[in-house]
C-alpha cells in the first residue's frame, strides 16, 4: 500500500498503518471522581517494547502515536530511545492536555490549565522523546468544551511557527470538538475511535470535508477483533480492559467478532489484519494505530499492508452483518 499524506497541512507522508504506543507505557492511573483508576495495559518489558518498535519499523511502519499520559511519560521515553538512531525515518505523534505525575504514575485532568501548561507540556514531551520537533501534537482532552479551543489553537499555531511542532490535531470522539479544530491553519488530523464494530461515520465525513487525516484509535476494539478473547477472559487489575469484565456489552462485542471471523479472515488474513483491512476500505485517508506489545504482534499488524483493504462487497457484508446483530441486541434489550 502507498504512503498517505498526514492531513492537508502536515506536509508529511506516513505508512497507511501506524503503531499505537499506549500499551508500552506500563501501568498508570487516571484520576476519576477523586479515585485513581487503571488506565494502562499492565506491566511491560521495556527491552521488548524497543524490539517491538524496531520490528514495526523494519516491517514498513513509519508512524508512531504516543501521549504524555501513557505511563506518565514512560511511553514517550521508550519511543524516543527506540527511534534515536532513525529519527528521520519516522513520524512521531504525541498528545497533551492533562497533568501527569511521573512519580506517582497518576494523571488528572484540569481543563482550565491547558493553555497555561501547553508550552511547558510541549517542552517536556520534546525532552522525553529526545527530539527537536514533534511532528504531530494532539490535544488529548476529548471532552473539552468547543468554546475553549480557540486559545489552544493560537498557541499551537505559534509552536508551529517556532518549529517546536510541525502540525496539530485533536484526539476526540465528539464531533463538535473536532469541528472546533478542523479548519485550523496547521491542523492535520483528528484522532477518533473506528473499527468494524464502531463505524464513526460523522467523524469520517468531517475529516473528508476538511481534508484531514483520520487517525484511528482502537481499530481492533481493544483486542476484541483479534478473536483471542472469550466471555471467560479476565484482565489484571492494572489493565484498563479489566472494565470489560463488568460490561454487559463485552459479550455482545465478542459475539460480533465471532460472527465476523470468516469475512475478516478471507484471503488468508488473520482477524486483526481483516479488521485493519475494513478500516482502509472505509476511507482512503484512514491511518489505524493498533497497539503492539511484542515483535510478533508488530509484524502481524504490519503484514496487513500487504493484503490491502477489503473489497467493496466484503466491506458491505461486514457492515450488514454488524447492523443485523446490533438490531438483534436492541430487540432483546427491549423485550
């Protein structure tokens, strides 16, 4: 597959598949309602994480997405260390918008402090990443009210002019928030959830309208679309997916994944590769960023590029099947 432009103003071409670096951040917690709650993916082996990043690069992946949140700076440090000797070959995206404590590994939100902290946050990420410029700097406060966006955009445009960042975007699943950044002079992308079981049509349309890249988080539905989980699967206490064990929707999503197995594995693909192929069929500006915690996962994800997108008929079959199953679940809930 050919490389893709990272939005209209980024001036950067990246592989059609990126690697999300959330999972390599290790354990950390997000303060919610006064209580720290797991927000990482459990314990990590840093040496294995670096080997995973190198395997991804060797397999053709040039786009890496991280955040100050992930491990309270740990993911940024590991990514920076891994690409130190090949920085010119990769495009780095990171995120800002929270207050992180690298000692306690606790992150908290403070929307009123985003502007005041933005420059300091940028310098901190630059230092952890060991780079002079962040290629894509993304607002990570997904629920920030749209009317608070303009002053943030102004500072981001200043950082572009100063060479601290090349372009910016917003990581949010809220359409009105995305719209508040979409026409920014140096806005290059919107990051949002998209998968074969979560067709975020309005956000895809917004990106097309404004010629922005669609960076797609959770393209494998946090692992559900790999086909490796069952209703009996459980997750460690320091893994944010532990919440799945208490969600009635978990079993429904697993049923969807199983029903999609034959379609997603067509042509010799693994389920994960088929899920990525669905996203490419969804939009030619999409850049899914599945996470990887070991070399095998990185290589399997990257190999999806050799298969390319699903055919139009396969894509529609997936959509029809998901639509039918959603209807069945809704009817049962109402019964």
